[in-house]
C-alpha cells in the first residue's frame, strides 16, 4: 500500500514539476516585411500558410506598432522595451554624416552596453538563450577583429548569423582593380609613380644607389603609392564608392556569417542561407528540448530585405516575382521551425511570437525595374517613415496553446516594446527591474499586455500614448483612449506626387529632417484611426472643439516628456562612429 502511495506521490510531484516549468519562448522577426504581404492580414496572392496557421492558432494583433521605421532602432526597441532615442540609436540631423542604421561590422555605434534586453532578463531567470539570424545592433569588435561578441554582450548565450544586414552589394562581383584617370587624384598618383620609377632608374644607371638599396626603395615606393591607390579607390569619396567605401570593400568587410564571436563564412553564400538558418534553429531546439531550463530562441530572418535570393527549389513560385518568392521562402522557414517544435513535444509549453521589424520598403526596385519592396496594405508610407502607418504598422501574432485563446483578433494599439514586460508576465517572472538590478534606472516605454492576450481586455483603462520618431525628429503622437485612437502628425515626408513614397531605388528612402519634410508643428494634422484607419479622409478640423482639446493634451504630453527625458546625441550622426575601421575588421580563419 505504501508503494502505491509513493508512486502516486511521485506522479503528482512530476506533474507539478512539469506544470511549474516556465514556458519556452520562440521569437520570429522578419526584415522589412509589409503587413499586407501575409494571408492572415488580407493578402490573397502570396502564399503564407504556416504564418496564417500560427495566427489562427493564437491571437492576431491588427494595430501592432514598431517603435521605429528602420532596422537598427526598431530592433533595439523591441529587445529593450525602450524608445531608441533614449540611447542615441536613431539618426539625427548631422552636419558631417547621417546614417539611418548601422552599416559596418566595425562601427563603434550600437546598442548601449548598459541597456537590458529580453535575452538579458531571461538569462537572469535561468533561461538558455540563442540568436539565429540578423543582429544589426553593433558587434563591439576588439582590436584587429580578434573577437566580435555582438549579441553575446546582451544576454544571448549563442549566436549564429548576420552581424549587420543583407545589403544589395552582397550579391554579385565588384571590381577591385580600378584606376579612373578622369579623377585628378589618380592622375596625380600616375604622375608620382612614373616620376618615382624614372628617378630610381636614373639613380641606378648612374650608380647612385646600390642594388639592395634600389630594390628596397622600389618596394617602399610601390607600398606607399599602393596604399594611396587603395585609399583613393576603396576608402574615400569618389564616383564609384558608397557610404565611404567601394562596393568591393563594402562586400568584403561586411558580408560575414558569424558563429558566436568568430567569422565562419565570408562572403556569405546567399542561396540556401534561409535553410542554413532554419537548420541552426532546429539544432538549438533539439539540443535543449529535454533541458530542465527553459529556452529563449530568437530566429531573425534575412528575408525579406534586399537583395532578393531564394534556394533553387523556392525560386519562381510566386505570382509576385522574386519578392513573393522571398516571402514564401520565409513562410516555409517558419513552418519548418514550428514543425520541429511540435516533433519535440515543445509546442504546448512554448510562447511563439511573430512580427516584422518595420513596414515594407516601397521604393525598392531592381536595376531591371522589378519591384522588390513590400506591400503595406492600405496604410500610407513605408520604411524610414516613422510617423506613417505603413512604416510602423506591423504583423503581431502570439501563440501559446492552452493559455492564449485561438483564432482571436485584437484591434487595440500595442507595440514591439510591450514584448519584454509581456513575456516576463506570461512566464510568471517578476518585472525586469526586480529581475535585473542594473535595470533599476531604466524607464520602460512598453507595457505588459498579457491580460489583453489572455482575456482580450486591457489591464488599464487609462489612455495610452505612443511617440513616433523618424530619426531623432518626432513626427507623430498616438493616443488610445478606448473610444478613440487619435494620431497627431507633427511632420510628414514630401512624397512623390500620386504616391506615398520618395523615389524608386533600393537605396531610396524618405528624409526624416530637412527641406524634404513638411513641418506641421504649428498646426498638426489630427486623425481618429478608429473611424479613419487609413487616413483617407481630411483630418479633423482645427476649428472643432475635439481638435483643440486633443491637440492641446497631446502637445502637453510631448512637452512633459521632453522635459523629463534627456536624450543623448545620436550615435548615427558622426563619421567617427559610422565609417569603416580597418583596425577592427574581423577575418575568417576557417573559410
């Protein structure tokens, strides 16, 4: 009889232990995916069955917002639950250099060392953490690139992926040898070389120089002039360079695949990259499926950012050309990772979250004229437009079987920045300020939306406000009162006539500051997104009492926020932080 009771006690204890195990977390982050590219958000011509099924098995957020409309600041905000302007990770109006995002592995800009990420918080809660795919928040390379820890400095215990982003320049071959004689610097270099050669020849003929001295001077001359040539051709502004370096050097310096802090592939082989990232995530899941500790895996896609590439078996399948192929290949990757989760019996105890870092890049086209940018549905604007819905309205899907209800659609405004407080709450963990002592002085801008996900109701009835920056400039403010969702535009980009974009090119983006932006601060435009979600109709009349009351409240909120929050200088606005630094360049020792 005692054995029976002992057996029952052990079974109950095991059941309690299993139920008490905190949920795993799987985060899918797409790159430049438009909210209108997915079937579950209304697309009927691109096939995304796996993401659609994820939405039908969980909660689909229709008013989900990125905190920025560019990769670097948006990803920083998602991981820290804080506006990126708080730590200078937005591009500002600079006199000598302006960048919207990090461009080089060796950049000394990046996520501030004292910022607390989701990975940091979950590591403190005894989670195993891993990042597969794109990082783009600074690699912190040591001298001569001996180590580039990047995400390992921010709570991730393993990393396999892309240090910056996938640039169009990573595809194809670029010339190393070039000597454009129309450039006066190269003309001077040619004259200097010929003068040096003639001088050495004459000196040798007249026996002014010995053989050894002559050879040494010849080598020194070639080395010195070769250094000038390399600088002129690859590391200075000329007609064939971009972002301070040539296309060849840009690809050589940045097309790198990392494992932890070391380069393992250079240049990156684009075809098949998605499948290699999936296999890495599958290996992570298999390695930690039976651990006592829960895990946090962030699978950050290279898709659907330019350049467009697909594995041979995925190419040519979509009605929307190479861009559609990329979306469908990304969906296939989601399906394979989720299938592994189910095969390992982890599905019921894993919170899955899917989103995009910002809206689609409307301006992106191939040299052939083919569109390679995303579709933002009926929302106006796109990438790099921090106040436009198309730039910041993103997919947001949560699934946790048995906890988060199935097939629910929620229209309440939410943010990327809600992720960390929400995950900690769902996992039954204390707030980050309690979990990580270093976070005590960090004011979060995200909110815990676990009650909304679990019960479909907001935890607080007080109005919620959102700030929408484009670079360091505040372009819009949003307020959710429950009965209304007001949006006040303080600035807008000057779109091309008849469009909501600023050109046609894979490098074309709208400006955040300057003459190509319309300043509306003296008389803001005000919309109610509940009655006019796509801002199709004229804004609320400035003569109405509604306008005067709401704009007054929103302006007062902005005034108080600016008075309370001291913003550091932009990290992306100085050449010292932005330019390529050869003495920090990592190399591949195993390729």
